[in-house]
C-alpha cells in the first residue's frame, strides 16, 4: 500500500519539478550582451525604456562584440540573449554559427558612428601620429632597411624624431573586441600598406599580408587591457605617458581626464568623425533575435525606443553620450527594418 502511494506520488513530484523549471526559465526582462563601445548607449536607452514604458529595465552586459555574438548565436530560447550590440558588422562566419544553432531570423540595426581614439592623459605629451607610425609602434614585425624584423622600437622618438621621447606603452582591447577589429582594419592595415613591399604582398597574398598587419607585438609594449574601456581610462590617469585605444564616446565622457591624439592631421572630434575626415571611425550596430519577439516582453518596444529620433536623431539624447548620428535617410531605413522585423542580408 505504501509502495503504491509512493509510485503514485512520483509523477506529481516530477510535474512539480517541471513546473518550477519552466517558471525559472520564463523571462520577463530583456537580456542584452555585446560591445563595450555600444554598452553606454544601450544602457542609457535601457534605463530610459525602463522608466517610461511600463516594462522592466533590460539587463545589459558588456562582453565585447565577438563574445556577444557568440552568446547570441548559441541558440533560441530564454536561456540565450535577445539582443547583442556590436561595434562592427556581424561576420559571415557568425551568421553561419547562428544558422547552425537555429538562429535563423536576425534583424540588423545600425545606430550611428563612432571614432576609435588613441589617447592619453591630459597631463601627458601631445601626439600627432600617422597610421604608418601607429603600425610601426604596435606590429609584432615591421620593415627595417627593406627587411621584415621583430619590432625593435622601444620609444616613440625612435620611430620619428618628431614624436615624444617616451616609452611605447599602449593599452588596447583583446581580439574579441569590435574596437580591436576596427582598429586593425582602419589603422594597422593602412599603416602596413604604406610600405611598398607590404602593399605588393597584399596584392599577391592577402593572408600573408594580414598575418603581418594584424599581429600585435607581445613584448609588453602593447598590453591587452580587457573589454572595460573605463578601466583603460583609469590606467591612463595613473600613467600619463601610456596611450590607450578606445571609442570616441569614452573620450567624450572623460574629456576632463584624457585627450585624443591627432591622426593624419585630424583630431578625433564629433564633427571630424561625422564628416568622415577622421580616418579611424566605424559604424555601430545591434542585432535582434526575431524568434524572441513576443516571447520576452518589450523587445519590439525597446527597439522602437532605440531607433527613435529622440534617441539617435541629430538632437537625440545619445548624442550627449558621444554617439555620432547617421544621416536622416539611413536612420529611417533602419527604423523601418526594425519595425518590420526585416531579416538580415549580407
């Protein structure tokens, strides 16, 4: 009799466990991951959305663009993120990873532009750099007297006598960061290509060229400082001769503490980035998992807030955080794509 009672109780207990598990998995709060550069913009929108919409304030994590896309593409279901921020466009390989894991419908939203700054403490020396000098300071191997050698430069003035006679020490993001990807593409590769032999190599063997242009030195002159740009700012204050690589928004928010180097004769200013004159600038994005819209409450409404004129317009509240707005026609294009849940096309 007791045995039969126990057997009858087992299904009820299992049902209880399943119900508890389902409740634990249910989610009524948007989860966002990704770029440390987009993080302050996304956080500002999330806070505004939480105060004004009636939905819970979304949880935003700074994981880096690559790390965020890896999490985003890991599957469909409330255990996976709903949105990922990126300071570069999603790669074909990442779209394929998403598809492999059942993430088939993705909405792409471009929110604006950002410059990548190489800067230092306001109390430190002034830097007026070219992309070639940046490459020579940071690449693992560089041309010297027509030969490719392990980077021999210890001081900036060894590269060019016009540069400060200070040790090369640059704090930068890791390979998972969209800032690192963009910096390599927009500064390191053009710097390498300024050498005729490397330019010729690029035409002959792009893979071999990129092995040179994209590989940072590992002798302590370039230091991977993680995804937290605020930490880089703190370290620059502590060491005025060190340089750091970070998004313009962090320069804009910390202009009382740090300054940006001039690159190819142009300062990293709002106006120079918006006009395209500052040569190290990139587009910023976020990606939405369409399968989660209507499952996790508020996703469509959050996206509408983020793409609104009051947020990303010419006078939007994100410009106060350092976002460089898209042209009006582009804003309308991405706003419509978001509203219509238009699938990403590469």
